[in-house]
C-alpha cells in the first residue's frame, strides 16, 4: 500500500495531519449564530431599533464556545516529502517512491568517504554549524553517509538481498523508498577520532556521541532510532543516525524522550505491509 498509514489516519478523522486536506490545526470553523443565519436566509435585516433593543436586553442565546486548545506540539507529521516533518518508516514510504529533494547541498564538513555528500539546504547549514560548534569544544565529528537516492538505496538493498534474502537485508537496510536518507534530512555521524566505531554501537561510548546526544537537538537533529524502540521505529539502535526536524520539534521530542512516531501520535511501524520487497526495489 503506497499511500501508507498517514492517509488512513486522515480519512479516519481522528487526527489532522499537516499533509491532509483541511485546516492545519484541526479547529472547526465556527458556525454562524442562529440570529445571523436566520437573517441571511430570509434576506431581511431587523429594524435598527428592535435589533438594538434585542442585543441590549436579551442575553446572547449562543454564548461563545470555549476556545479550542492550542496545538500541543511544535509540529505534526506530514506525508509531503518536501516537509522537514515528513514521516518515513516501514508503514509510510515516500510518495512518490522515487522522490528526490530539489535543494540538495554539498556538505562542507569532514566525511569518511571519497566524493561529495549532500543534505537539503536547511539541514546542511544546521549540520555545518553543529560540527563547527563541536570543534570549538574539541569534539571532532565526521559524516559517513547523508542523502541517498532511490536508485542508490536500491543498489545497496539489492546487493545484500541477493546474498542474504529478505529478513537479513531488512535488518541491515531500509527498502528503497522507505529510507530517511532519501529525504535529504538524515545523516550518519561518527567521532572521527574513534574510527573503530564508525558503524558499531560503540559510538555511543565515545565523547563525541555524548556531545551529540546533549546538543544535536539545538541544531534541529534527533537520534532517530533510540535504544529499545525497535518495535516502534522498525529500526534497532542507531546512535549515529540523526534526523533533522528543526530545533522546535527536536527540543520537544528530546524533552519528552519520545520517538517521532510517539511524538506525532502515529502508529508504531515495526513491519512492512509486504513480506517481500516489491520488484521495483530489487535490481536483479
Ligand atoms: Zn542512517
């Protein structure tokens, strides 16, 4: 199902998402009062004296309804791949599946790979500032992976799948169209002084990780796949994988110690709907 869970929720009407058609904050449009509606329907206007008298002496029969509560979140999930609040997980692939951002920007930071790496413009700028500020505190960070295209993800996924099959490959890599890296909002970071931890859980034992965990949200980044949340996010613990959502949302998510699924009040996404990847995901 390519539309994923977001649209189902839109239709259910229980949750109003920014990607849905309708008021962004979910507030109902106030109904006109009975008096106004009756006047409009009849096309008549009460005589000035009676209207004045009425409003002066008769209590308003339709008191103002209580103001709707202010939105309690800095953001809501979006199904728009251009939004920095797009939710991508095993239940919510990118739509279109081969989406590519239009504002990819080459990262001007240290990396562990040859050749350029890219993020969208806003997270790229935020990441560069974060790395610069970390360096001022003698914390040296580097990027191991950033934007990955649909076709690039398909190559990675297919090569692994051909060797190991679906189950083992799904543990290792997102299916193409289901990777946050394809949004241009996700980046993998390491401590460059601890290269042994490039892809291992030991990154979270490093001072570089401690700095990232304490500060990344101020730059708009989250540790997207925290420990013990695999049943919600669909991914095991990835201390290196940061997702940009903007500083306001990141601050709230960190303060409440939530996953993005929980913060946006959306269902957990432990599994794909399809047991096997679609043929468009496999290049062999
Ligand atoms: Zn990653």
